[in-house]
């Protein structure tokens, strides 16, 4: 419902609805944010009609409480089109395509500022953030920015749990899922990762199961068969951290590991349609360390740090591939993504940085503060969805075929 002329009851209906939801005890029943969509008017039009002004006044005066209200100026593409119509033909003839695009954006932004931004900001006095969007092809970044703005405001003004729900619900901006993963980890266990304080008496297997579920859940994949929660996928991720084992520690599986390595390359991408052969049986044997009780050690800390970073980067890659190409989660897609990341420069760099960090700082940094958290966040942020490494890995994964008929975890 809008606040058009003649709809005098709508404002009261909306106000009552917001107050009712705000009074509910459960976070799932509350409003996490309000999007106020405003069509960009013509040059002679007004962005704020009477009903809209009245609604904004509820927020400005504090009557709506802490619920973030975000104004969305819609149909930005029409401003670009308008600027395109108005461009002088002789000027257009002297410019290349990129220069024309830049000039159109400059003219559109100037018009936006005049008819929207200036009058809006004057009215709301910095109490209502705003953003400009378009749903047309080529303007996808505006939607990503909207999701980011919403997530940040919910996280700041409502609650951490609400911002996590916001991240789970969206399928546009992976950086929001990254931040939500970090928020959940910080609230639950990452800040004490170098000690056993968060998992007293628990096996590493149990610790890693908790970490795994919390991270995967944030990304809200359509995964009806729960492949991402399967023992096979968790085993693969555990195997990824084997190269961070402290070699001078007694390791009952050391001889097995050496023997397995003589079988040849374990992870081979042999063609776009060929089955992806991964040694699941070997990962279960080699991951014996996870059955030990969680205790302070350099070996455990390195592996836990790697598990968290590797898992987040792998599911980020899956998110990029799935959302951009409408692919379902399948065992084959998971295996291809895992193998691509496993053999990547990014993974090697992540593990090297973790090893160097733990060697340099030990279990605790100066002053007794656990420094693992900051290093984990730094590495996750370094390999964000638009980094050159992730873009390249996404392209590599999309070079493979993903037929409707899925393949098993192990292939003959």
C-alpha cells in the first residue's frame, strides 16, 4: 500500500502494523527494516508527497523506534534514458562508448540530486538513509548496494540475530553473507579459538560440526538433499587442512598419508564432462586428528583457522556460481568447486599466511589476546567475491558441465 492522495487511512494502518510487530517478543516476528520505495519524479515533480512526508515524520520524530527505514529511489535507469535522449548529437559523435556512459551517469546523478537527494535530506535530517536502484539489466550493483545498506542498518540499530536473518534471506550480495558469517563466529566461538574455552571437553569433530553448520546455514542454499551438511563434504574440508599439520608432532596416520600420496594426484580436473574423482575414503582415514579432544596446540589452531577460512571461501564460490547461473546444489558442483579451490593459489596463500601467523604469534598474541580472530577475518576479506582470485575460480568452475543427473561422491 502507498500513501497516495485519498488514501487517508493508510498511514494509520501502517503505523499500527509497525507498532504491533515492534512489540512482539520473538525476533522472527519483528520488522527488521522498512523499505520506502519512491519513484524518481520528472524534473518538475516532487519526491515527497504529503502522505510520504507524514510517514517520514514518524521516523524523524522517533515514533517508529529503532526500526531502520531506508528510502529507495527507484527506476534510476529512466534517468539515464532521459539523459540519453537529451544528449546533443554533435557531442555524442565526438565521444566513445565509455565516455558517453560516464557523461550520461554524471547528468543522471545531477538530476537525481536536484529532484530527490537535496529535498529528501532536507526533510529527514540524516535520520533516514537513502539509495538509488534499478532492477534493469546492467544495474545489478545498485541491488547489491541496497542489500549492503539494509544489512548494515539492521546490524547497527536492531540486533545481530536480525542482521543474520537479513543475510540469509537475500541472494544478491555475497559480501553480506561473509559479514554475517563473521558476526556469528565472533558471537559464538572465533574470539576464543586458540583456547578450548568454548568447547570444554568436546572432541574436535564436535567443534567442527558446530562451525560447519553455522557457516553453511548463513548462505541459505537450495540444498534439498543437504549435500553441504553431509559427512562427505565435511570430510573433504577437513582434508584441505592436512598440509597445516605440525610435522614434528606424533601422528599415527603419518605413514598412511605418505602411502596415499604415492598413489598420484588426488584431485584431478580431467575435463568438462568427466566425473570428478575425489578420494573420500582417504579423507576419512587421514582426518583422524578430529577425533581428539579439543586442546590448545599450534597444530589444532592452524587447522581450525584453515577450516573456517577455507569453508567460507568455498561456499562463497558456490554462491557465486549458483546465483549467476541458476544451478542447483549437486555433489558434482561441490566436488568441482572444492577441487578448483584446493588447487588454487588462493588456498596456498591462505594456508601460508595462517602458518606464518601462528608461528610468529604462538597461541596468543602479546597481552594475552587471542589474535586468531583478526587473522581469520583478514583472510576472508582479502579473498572477497570480486577479488581476482575468486573471479578466476568462478570462471574455471563454470567451464565444467553440470548435467541434471548427478554423480556420486565417489566415482569408479
